[in-house]
């Protein structure tokens, strides 16, 4: 009996080792990041075990999802893509009709947990764009671009209406990266960027007042230090007071004494910077760029266009989350509600990110198999 | 549909390879872009965390550290023997943190029904609210009664942001006896707040308003301590980071003997006037009385408007310190000084006599200047002139001296300017002089005015402390010592009391020491030789030298004078000055009464009581047991 059990365990282990569905460097980096996130959150929440446990459970859920998705061949994922995309669009519509949240309708209450469909779109949109482009002649031309713009625009508009401009922009970014990686001619890129710049005043016109205020505050936070500028100022103070080596774990006064708002969610990076200093920040950024680099390397080694575009655009989008959050807490970019990947407290984000890395692992694990 | 039909598998593979290569190029471009962004982000972090670290560190500390001032304990005030004159006693006050009060006017109205709040309380509160931060606690009511504490405690929940806080309040155990001298502290008002060193007084609620309390505010106040408290974003204190204890104010030892002071006070029997007793050897003021007085304790925690206006408007002016700010006509008390001047200036020899006929005339003028005794007092020399207060002697001397030499000489005794005693609010008085009259009336000085100045009438105004200083100077044979009240300062509870150094006495104003003798003889004769206060020294172990002064309160042409003609006691301002022992004085006393019959009759007995008290308590090495 005992022998039998250990034999089966050995078999399982051998099979797991011989099944190349996991990417150990990526898995290792993600694990370190997740642990880093938990440690930071425990401090930022002022040693709230309940919150810590919640986040750990989400990591476990996300991890299981990641390992499950990793076993699904990319071809299967590709076949599911239109359905997943359609489903996420439906969920966005449902949010628009039934959603809840503070000031903005972002969540769907599933009874057991609240769920943010826009996070799901961060994964299904690049999948859809990759699915669409893989069957087209590349590099894409205007007609193809127009179709892609529709695919991107529909969910982006729904999310922007919630209103969640930050996530909408990130969603747009992930789709745009797919087009970029598909080899869109540089002159077309320049032309598109020019058009976007020209349309910027139009965007201002459609913005909510709070979004405009954020932009104004970004330009001059000290004009209203106790009101709209408070977030930026307190965040910069937290980061700046960290210095080279930081104030030490759970010694960040800005967060512990609650000067820093949203210190477990959007501004958790400021807590990290305050407590670990520039050294910690550099280590964390290195970890992120390692993950992004590994993702792009997986993409480059993938065997089909769909896998390449999906892995590549997801990896680049992942970096944009880091960049936007980091830029926000240091006053480099306006305040948009973008969490720091795998560090900020929040379930949907962590789960959907890990699901995305599951897709990367699947692509990596199945690269030796010939594409259909 | 737009896809090219591919028949050649070789071409298809090549196509796929080309696509992979293109992707690779784009992936590398993307990664470089990312790396570039990341370097930018890292640079931003470095800029904030390294280049601007100090700035943000400071701002972070400013966020979290709230510094609270701890008021020092005010120094105590003792008399020369260590009798407590001003102390600190435990009491409770009501404090309000404005930030925590939603509707201030309503809260104050509600609170007013639980604890009595006067308009004065509310005014002070409003003034302080304007000068402090909303999160700082501000005192609203001081010295709560036990009833009020009990009432408030049961209803505390109704008043968030309001709290009862223990504190030390100033108390004057001797009450009225030393009110003018010790003074009192009062709540810092808007006018005080403007002048104060805000750091030093951040936690202080009271400040010296009058008397010693005001004059030695710096010494009494002490140095505040502070507490660094870590606060959260709601300013809620979480823990104390650092505490620096305050340094208590210094304890002051005055030269006053509270026992003599009490006797002097009692001796007045409530009649308006003032007395000053000085040690002529060093200028120490042993007693300083101003009657009537008031209870300084009323002022400490906010006097009611009614009480204050009663004090302010009382006809006897109890708030006035008559000893230093009360103006009196010196009358005959100036005669010894003038007589000494006659000798010093060589205008008279001691043996020179003047015939008193009852009337004195300026040559060529018809106006008669009267002697006290109708028909005159015969031929008198200086000793007799002082003893019997013969006006004619001093009329003629003043006239011979002339106003310029007169005011120069009398000025040497300090008349006409503040003595510089360590109390605020001293008056200058008036020493008649050409310059003074020019300044005051823009008129020339007439010989007739010089004549009456010779007997301390006319423009003369002195304060009791001025006369006491002049007397002490005379008693110490022309050596002036700065009159003062502060004798020693004690730095801490167990520190020794350090005597306050006084400026070195100037050389005697008397050039020929022999000139002093007839003046002293004259003053001795006043008390012992059949003079105006004869018999006053009976039973006293030392020889007392003195001089009476009885000045007209009103000009004889005044209607007021006519009205009180019948009441002799109301007609005169009466004074008496005395020092003893006559040949080596250890005390000089001046008594001034606002209204009396004569100096000898009303003022001299008070002076004798003061001397008796001094003899009993201070003389023969009994005095000055400053611990």
C-alpha cells in the first residue's frame, strides 16, 4: 500500500518533469513576485491577516487556473478564442446593466465573490486580436487595422463608460501591441500616433470631471494639496522618504499612519518604495522586466502566429501595467486606477494575470508540437 | 479571403520563417522600448528617493510628528523670609479642540447650560481660536468648581472635543496685602499674543499682567518643554516619540517682609494712602503698601465684567498702586533736602538765622507768604526751622537759591523722575523747574512759584517711592541706592537662592559731610525735640529722625476747599517721613495719606507702627533669612 503510493507519486513526478507544460523560470519569478506581494500587503494592511489570507487564496486559485490552462494546447485556446471574447463582451454589457461598485460600475456580484469583467478582457482581447491577425496577411494594412480597431474599440468603450479609463487604456494597449508585433509598418504607426495626438482634445471633451481633475492635479498637485492633489503628494512623499534602503518592513509611516490613501490597492507600490527604498524598487523592477523578457522570449520561440502575437502582446501589456502604476505613484503619470500586477490587493486582477501566464506556459510547453 | 493561395509548401515554410523573423525583430524593438521606459521609471524613482530624499523625509516627518508644547511651571514668589506670596495650586479647566466640534456656536450654547461661561471666557476663547490651529486644544473655562466638574462629567458624551484638563493655577495666599506689589497673572489675550514669543508661550495660558508678575515675567515663566507625538492622518496621537521636560520658572525672593507689610496695611485702617519702607543701606524695599487694595485672585482666571467695572470705577481707585503711581504734594517733607542744599551751595551756614514774622514778602511784591503759626515763630536757625517746619526760612532760602539751582539740587534726590524700582507703571511726579513749566504751560517761572516750591507746594508732585528714595539717600548721608524689590533668584527647587547684584552706589551727593549733621539734628528734633511730631519716638530704642508734611489738597480759592472747610480731616494731604537710627539708619519710612488733619496727627502714627514692626521682626539680625 505504502509502496504503491510512493510509486504512484514517483510516476506522477516523472510525468510532470517530462511534461514540458511549465516554464520554471517564469514560474519561479511569479512565485517570488507573489510572495513579495503578500509580504508587502501584510505590511501595507497593518498586519491584517484576514486580508493576507484572502490574497493568498486568490493566488492559489490563480495558480491552479494557471497550471490548468498551461495543459491546454494553444490550438485549443485559439479555437475557443472567439467564444471567450464574445463571453467577456457579454459580461461587460451585464456590468453596464447590473454592475456595482463605488462611483463606478466595475463589478459583477457572483454571490461568492465580486468579479471585474474588465480584468478578463485584458486577456481575451489580445487573444481575439491574435486570433484575427493570425489568419490575415501580415504585416496588416488599413483594412485589417480597421477590423482590429473594432475588436479593440467595443470592449474599450464599454470599460471606459464604467467609467474606468485606466483599464480601458490598458486594454487598448494590449490590442495595439498585438498589431505592433504583427509587423505594422513604421510609417503607419507614426500616422496613427499623429492621429491619436490630434484626437486628444476630443478625449478631454468626453472625460468625466473627476478624470479631468486627475489630469489637472497631475500637472500641478500642489494647487490643492488637501484635496485632489493629496494622493500624488502623499505618494511622492512616501516614495521619496524611502531613500536608498527604505524605512524597513512595516516601518513605512506614510502607509501605517494612513497618510497614503489606497495603500493596499493602487498605491501599494508607494508602500513598497517607502519600506524597501531604491534598492528594493530596482530589485522589483528587475523582477518585472525578467518576467516580461521571458514572456517575449516565449513568444519569439512560439511556432505559430497566434501564439506569438498572444504571448508577445500579453507580455508587453503586463509591462504597461507596471509602468502605468509606477508612473502614477511617482507623479510621472496621472492617477489612473491601475493595480500593480500581483502586488496590489485585488482578486480579479491576480487571477486573470495568472490565467494569462497559464496561456504563456501553454505556448511554451507546447512549442515542440507542430502547429496544426 | 485576403490570404494568398499557397500551393508550394516550400514557399509556405519560407513565409512562416519570414514572419517569425519579423516578429523577432518587433519583439526586440518592443523589449528595447520597454527597457527604455523602465530606465526612465527607475530614474524617476532615483530622483525622488535619492535626489529629493531629504525633502521628502522632512515632509514625511512633518506629516507624522506633531510637536506639543508643555508649559513650564511658573516660578514662585517669596518674601525675604521665604513666606509664600504667589504659588501654583492644582485646578481643572475646560479645553476645546475646535476641529472636533461640528457646530461651535451651538456647542458653546449647550455647554453654557452645564458649566457657567462668561462673555469674557467666550471672548478669550474666540481670540485664541484665531491664533491657533484647529487641532490645537484651547482653554475655554478655568478653575471649574467641583459641582461643574461633576455635572460636565455626566454629560461628557454630548460634547465631543471638549475635555476637563488638570492644570496649575496661580494663587495669591496673602490676597489684598500685596496685590499692587506682586501683581497678578491673567489669561493671555489677543494683545499679549501679538507681542509674545509664540514658541516659548505655545502651551502657556497665563502671563504676568501687573506688578512683579509682569516685571519678572521672563524669569518666572520658565522654558517650555515639548513632546513629539506620532499622529495619524486624523491627527490622532498614537505614541510619544520624545519628551523634553519643561524647565520651571525661577523662584523670586523679594526684599519685602510680609509681617511688616501686614502691619503697615493694617495701620492704614482702610484710609486711602500709601507707605514705603526702605533699607537706606542698600535700597531694599521692606514694605510697600497701597490702600485700598483688591483681591488679585479675582483676575487670575478671568474676572467678571461686573467685578472689574466695580474695581475700575470705585472712587478710591483700588487698582491704582499709590506707592509708585499716586501723586502727592510733598509739602514740608521737602524742607530737610532744601535745607541741606542751602548749606551745600554755600547760601546758608548752619548758624544763620531767619526771622519768622508770620508773613514773608518777596522784595517789591505785596503778596504775603504765610507761616503756619500766626505771628511767626521768631528767629530760627536750620535745626529749628526743620523741627518746627518754619516756612519763612525755606521761602527765603528758595528765593536765594533761585529755581535753576533749586531744581538741580532737588533733582539729585531723584524727584521729578521715576526711581526705576522694579515695578511697571511708575509715575514721574513733578519737580518744579523752568524747563518743566516751559514744557507744560509754555510760561516763564515766576519768583513766587520758587518761593512756594521751597515748602513743597505749587507744582510739586511726588510719589511715595520717590520720597522714600530721597529720604533713604538722605539717611545714608547722601548715598543713593537703587530702590528694588527683587532680592534673590532661585534657579530650581533645590538650587541656592542667588542674590541679585545691584548697581554700585554712586558717590554721596553731599560734598561736605558736616553739612548733613544739622539736617539730621533738625529731623531728630521733629520727633524728639519739641518738633512737629514730638513724642512719636517715645519708647523706641533708637533715635528717630523725621519730618512731617501737610499739604493743602485744594487751592484756597477753590470752591471745593470752601465746601470741606469744616472737615479738617479732608483738607490736607498728609505725609510723614522718618528714618532710624538717626545717625546710622537701617530703615527709612514714608507714609502718605490722601486726606488727613496733619502729617503728625495722621501719618506719623502709621509710620511708628511700621517702625515697631520692623524693630520686632527685622532689626538686630532678624531680617533677611532668604533660604
